[in-house]
C-alpha cells in the first residue's frame, strides 16, 4: 500500500466522522430530519442551540486539521522517505482533501454528509493559512452584511482560487482551491436556489423544526 493511499485513507476516516449527526443523537434528535436536514453546524445551531452548534463547528474544523497531520503520519508507517518535507506536505494535502470528501460523503450515513465548509476551513488553516485568513475575512464581511451563512460560505469558496493566484501560490494551488471551492458551491446548490427564491433562512431566525428537509443526493 502506497504512502498516498494510507494518507487518503486516514484523512477520509477522520473526515467521515459525522459530528453533527452524533450530536443530534446525543440530544435525542435525528438532525437529518429537522431544519434544513443538513448535519452541519448551522443546522445544529438552529435546532440544538449555541453550545451544540459551536461544538460541531469546532469538531468539523478539527477533523480537517487533524487529517493534515494524520496523512504524513500514516504514510510514514511504510516508508522512511515520507520524512522528506516535500513528500510529507503532499501527504498532508492528500489527507486534507480526503477529509473534505469524507465529511461530504461519509460512509456512516450512506455517503450522504454535510457541505464541508468547516472541514475545508480546517484543512486550509493547516496547509495554506494566509488564504484561509483572507477567505475567513470575506466570509465575515458577507455574513455581517447579509446574515446568510450559505451566501457567506459560497462567496468565500468562490474566492479561493483568486486568493491563491493573488498571493502567488502557483497554478497548482490555484487549481486545487478551484476544485475545493467548486465542490463547496456544488454542495450549496439547494441554498443557492432558496436564495434566488427568497426563502433562505437568515442566521438567528426562529428554529425550523417543522421545515421540510432539503433533498440531498
């Protein structure tokens, strides 16, 4: 088994841990059947309250950070060459990307997961901090002006490749962040439709336990 495969496996297993779903179960709620139906921190915050939402947000972000360390660590099991800094950074990237996919398509829930924003933030914070901070700033500004978590997430995701290019991170990172941002926007396609229809919930609005869960493939 190659070092890259081990890094991907470790990252995917970490990312696939459905923090929001398990938090809901601990509270006696299937978070997939209330609110937006999503297992992410925003829906948990609305349905289960601030402490649960903050816990899930930090937990999902931590999965991304840990996967970036777990990738090189797992790869080092089979090859001392993994200690090479450049190779280790590639294994970290492989683990981080796999964690995002693990969160979005977790095997625990029949490969139906969240939208990956917090986990992506954890990965970017660990691997490419300046871009993460700039994207976080964009998120904060859009959220402060609109109170839409989804719109802020979409804008930050769309800006990722541009930020990589402006910060001279090279075409490799630009392409990778374009793929990451594109996946995040794709996972928000239901939110985009609701934004266009004027039916998207603003953060802090009344709990929506009776709302119809969004349909996710």
